[in-house]
């Protein structure tokens, strides 16, 4: 009995403890399984972009056409318009979703009433969690023909108009509503960065006679530059992401000329018109460009903001 106990004690003494990193690696395994099943395995469908795909024949029975789908895609008149719409809408969202949260975070940081600051931050933070299915209905009640905006304009003698059916202003409506939804969530990052600024800098500036605006200009904004550069460079990967959920739930046939983006066009071509090969071709081109932009943004973030993933 004593020998067995001594052997157990020897084993316990000589047994090496499991490194802490192993536990974290095990926790990552479900994420990798999810990634493989739902992101990597479906990439086999890329082959449809090089075929005249027919669901009845499948991947192995469909005719191989090589680059013909890409050539046909470029000859289509809609392609350039859809690409231009995507770039304009996505660029507007990237720029304003970078500037508006910065301005809001800096102004909110100057508020001294803590309860008021937390209340405002919570209110502007909530729209981020609302689905575009719900928000699209809200926006139609606000900007529709019988909506709140036309009602207010009617008080001043302005004739009601179909705001959500006006192709000339629909892009601005998309960008504005997206910024309204996301700027509170984006401001959280900058508010967190503001907490890392040394308060002694503000005290020294106040002693030297600097007011709030000078403190913001010479202390707050320079301290935010690394975070701004990081967020700006990482957002470049969304240059072809116009926001399918938002556009699909808000647009209509009268604004296709200015609101139709790559994602909604692929949806109509692939799922509605059943041109699977052409839709796969457009989706593949978007993915390749997005991969290049994401890689470039990561390199820029590592160079200018010292941001590293690996």
C-alpha cells in the first residue's frame, strides 16, 4: 500500500503541468470547426464561376466554359453602374463612420455630468443592435410619402414627395441612416482610447491658460491619431461592402439605378433569375478584391499603427 502511494506521489511530482496556452487553444477549436464547415467547404462552389452551371447536371456534369462568364460579366451594361454604386455607397459609409464617431466621442468626453454622459452613450449605442428589417420599416414611416418628414414639410407649404423613391437622393439616405445606426457603437472605441490619455496633460494645459478647444486640438486629437489610423486602415476591407441587409430592405425598383450594389445584384441574378454561374463570377470578383484590400489594410495598419495579428 505504501509502495503504491509513493509511486503515485512520484508520478505527481514528475508530471508536467499543462501550459495555460493549451486551454485557450482548445477553446478555439469550435471556432475553427465552424469556419471550416461554413466558410471553407462552401468555397468548392467557386467552380460554378467557370462553368455553364445547371442544377440538374451538378458540378461534374455542367459544361466548363473557362473565362467566358467573366468576359460576359464585363460586357453587361449593369456591371459598371453596380460597381460605381457600391464604391460610392461604401466609401461614404467608411468616411462618415470614421469621422462622426470621433466627433461624438470627443464632444461627449468633455461632458462633466457622468449620469448624462452614460445615458447619452447608452441611447446612441442601442440602434446598432436593431435589425435592418425593423429599421427599414421605421425609415419608411419617417421618409415615406405619408411619413413624418413630409408631414412636417407640409406645415411649411411644401408638397409631399416620395423620398425613398427618389434615385437622386437615395444614396445619401442609405449612407445617413447607416451612420445614424452605427456611430454610437463606433464611438465606444474612441471613448476607450480617450480614457488612456494622461489627465496631467490637461492639468498642465489648464495651468498654461489653454481652454477646452485648445486642449482638444493639441492633446485629445493627437492622442487619438494611432486609433484613427488603425480604424481607418482596417475599414478599407469594406470598400466593396455596400451593406446588403440595409439596401435589400430599403430599396425598390425606382432607385435601382443608384442603389443597386454588388450584393443585391448577385442576389437577383443568382437566386431570382437562376443565373448561378454569372452570380458566382461576380461574387468571386468581389471576394478577390476584398481579400486584396484587407491584406493591404493590414499591412498599412502594421506600418502606421503598429497593429499586428500574428
